[in-house]
């Protein structure tokens, strides 16, 4: 069923609300977790970054399975299961008494962390192809709104109520998404289609078929390089802020400062996806937008590498927000356009796993690189994101060769 006005589609609005609430919780947790681990469990920077590695390693293994499972068994059961896993993981962190429990919680959250992938697959089910990038942009805008509220709220809760408070509130927010999903969403895949998907996916989603899909491979390379740079950033951002941007400040001030900087990312990403992305889509296609996003992301990373105080740190967050706001919806849309309908969830899961693999390696290395010099992870991230322009340019040229307007996504179909 297609709504006449797709923006007002009740299902889309519900998904956006679910993503928004989920990201409030996630955005409260992520900036505080490194400082929480350092101050409450006396963990070194090398071990702290392995907490991120554990999450993304679990997500890397589970991602394709979760996405494919949603194609074969339905979006709603998988979405609910993954959301419940997130609730339990946040509670485990908040009440953790040992480092082992912290790692177990991150692994659980990674294994069941396919809720956003399934939500994106749900959106591709209900949106026509020509409007998919913008719809996914609205999903990313909900991400942005969550990051406006979440980091500042997490920093405030940690400074006023103690380091455990953000994790408890995050669990409550995640539980709210379970209730929203159960009572408001309807399944988009009928039993007959699920049975057909099971048969078709087994026949069409082998490694050889994926490798032969040249534009899909280009999308994956852009995503891998960009996500590797992002992984270096998230692995050390709170530590970099404490050591450089807010040098000499106490835990409460650093927590609040980190939250406010990430709030800038949320605001910038939200405005990008509401204002800049629609304007770009009217003039360019997805591959060209991938190039624009990569340029802005690289600028943000170079600015962060040079930052010695809050002002340049804020400028870097603006550049990174604009880049991410343009880049991510276009990459996700391109990925779904390179495969058949019955493989949308699976390909989004594989795309998520490719990005998770990049973050696994990046976060595992980031602590050691940070120990050499706090700015090294940011410099390497900036260079790698710049290298993503090469496969991005290939995508754009491929699309133009096939006759698309300004490299629009439709021409990237194999």
C-alpha cells in the first residue's frame, strides 16, 4: 500500500519516532562509556577501545544474518528481538560490577543490534524507489535529532546523578521503542513473500554474485574506508577531548563538553538531511552526493586533527555532520538499488557488516595510535576518508556511462 503523501505515511512517521527514541538512548551511552570505563574500572585507553571493537565484531558477525532473517521471517519479529537485546545490554552496563560484564553487554548489544538495519529495510519496503534516498535521509535525520538530545542529556545525567544514570535512562528509552513497535507497526512482508524470499535469497546472494556486482562493490569500498576513518574517531574522541580539547577540566566538565560537541553533530546532520539533502537530490543523483559527502567528512576529520580547543572542535563537528548527512542515505539507497527486492534486508545487513568490520579494525588500532599521539587517529581517519573519493568517483562515472542524470542511482543497477 502506497500513501498518496509519502512524507505523511503513518508507518514512516512511526519508524522515525522509533529511531529517534532509540538514538537518544544510544547517544547518551556512547560518549560516556569510555570515560565510565576509565574512571569506574580503571581501564587503559587500549582496553577501552576494545569495548567498541567487541560491539562491532558482534555486529559484523550478526549483521547479514539479522538482515536476511528479516527478509525471510518478517521485519517486526526481528525488530522486536533486537530492541529487547539493546534494553538488556544497557541495563548490564549500568549495573556492571566487572570489566567482563561490560564486554558481555557490548557483545549482546552488537549481536542484537540490527534494529536500525531492520528499520531501514522497513522503510525501503514502503517507499517507492525514486523516493527511497530521501526517506532514508529522514531516518538519518531522526538519528540526528537523537544525537541532539542524547549526548547533552547523557552528559548532564552523568554530571548530576552519577556515571550509571545515562545507561539506566538509555534502557528505559530502548524499552519505549519495544512498546512503540509492538503496538503501532504492521508487518510489510506477507507469508507468501517471505517464503519466496527464502527461496530467492538462497539462489541469488552467494559471494560470487556479490563480487560480480561491480557498483555494489564500489559502494562497499566507499563505506569501508569512510567507516574506518569514523571508527578511529569514535574510538578516541572522548579521550582526545579530555586530553586536548578540554585539557585540564574535570570529569563532569569533559562529559558535558563531549556531549555538547556531539550535539552539534546531531543538529548539523538533522539540518543537512532536512534542507541540504533534498536540495542536492533535486540536482544530483546518489553517486554525486556520495562524492560531496566524502569531501565534507574529510574536511571535518582534518579540522579535528588540527583542533586544540573547543572552537575548532566545533567546526570539525559541523563538517563531519554535513558529510555524514549527505553520504549515508545515498550509500544505503545505492546498496538497495543494486539488488532485487527480496534481498533488501540482507544487503543492508551485509552493508552494515562491512562498516562494522571497518570499525572493528579501526577501534582495535585506535587506542594504540592514541597512545603514540592523541591526534594520530584523526589524521589517519582524514586520509582514509579522502581515499574514499576514488571509488566514489568510479560510481559516478559508471552511472553517467549508463545514461543516468548526473549519476543518479537508477543507472547503478546491474
